C-alpha cells in the first residue's frame, strides 16, 4: 500500500468572481472538485471559507480539516447531477418525521415529547403551511398528501448547495421539520439538535450514559452544526 499523501504546493489562495459565482485559485490555478469540475460556489463568503481551509493546510493536505470544501464538492459532483432524487429522498422524511412518532409510556417521556415536539409541529404548520400529526407507536400512518406535497415543493426549491447542506440537517436529525427549522433559524441549531435526541437523552437519564454512544452523538452534532453553517453560507448573498 502506498504511503503517498498530497502535499501543499501553493503559497496563497484567492477568491475571484467567475461565471455568476465565485472560484478559488491557488497561486493562480483554479481549484477543481474530485470529479474535475470547476469549484464554483454561489457566495463570496462560502468561497472565502473554502480559501481559508486551503490556507490553513500545512505540509500535508488533510481533507478532514476542510469540511466546507468537502460539502461544496458534494454539491457540485453529487447533488447537482441528481437534484430531484436527493430532494425526493429528503421530502420523504415528512411522511415518517421523527417528531410525529410518540411513545405510549412512560408518562414522563410522553409528556416531554409533547412539550418539546408539539411546538415544532405548530411552527411547521404556521411557517411552512404543513400540519403534520403525531402518532402513538412505531407503525407507519401516512400523513395528508397535500401537506406532503407542500413540503416536497419547498425541498425541491432549494438550490444544489442549499440541498447538500439540508441533506445532513434532515438525515442526521431524522426530521424534515427540524431540518427546515434549522435552515430557517426557527431556533438555535444546537437546541434543535438536542430536540432530535430527546429519546436518547431520556434513556441516558434512566439507565446512564453509554460512552461510545455519547462519542458518536458528539460527532453527529458537529456534522449537524456544520450543515447549518453551510446552509447559511449558501444563502449569504451579497
């Protein structure tokens, strides 16, 4: 197995307007995606964040320290080539949204779910025009088709970069409602992440903390907060 690793070959980066967006250059050479497409992003702030990640690299390039670059690459190489499929995948969460599947016991958990999740369903009804209804148990009960159609239209309306970030907001939380709530600043992103872990937090309170599960939750939280940052960068129009 080869031990070859990419090394820093440039002195400085630059952000330049190009083709209706912004590109990043390293010593005058345009940065490309892994699929060899031009790395063009919709906002200057996103481009500046990517340039900062490249500037922060030292001798060896470490992609794990370049999350904005990674998500932008995904938006261009993956989401842009299958936008409708990705949007449909995410919109489908509306029919099985985490916030709608409730416990029938114990009373403390039932009450906590109602107190913390019902306000988010109310928010979705008021802001998104989509009233989702809670169910007791884990058996799937379809939501109203018109409601799902409205959520699907909103999801499809996101551009490639917004959708790439939105993918992680929804898939990590298990909730289309929480994904939209994070994207639209309904609440602090960290608070929304905590809402998505209500059941896990309850279990921890009853039985104690599992170290491995806690570590994994921390990784997912960081990814959720990064996705929120990416969504904001995608909308940081100038």
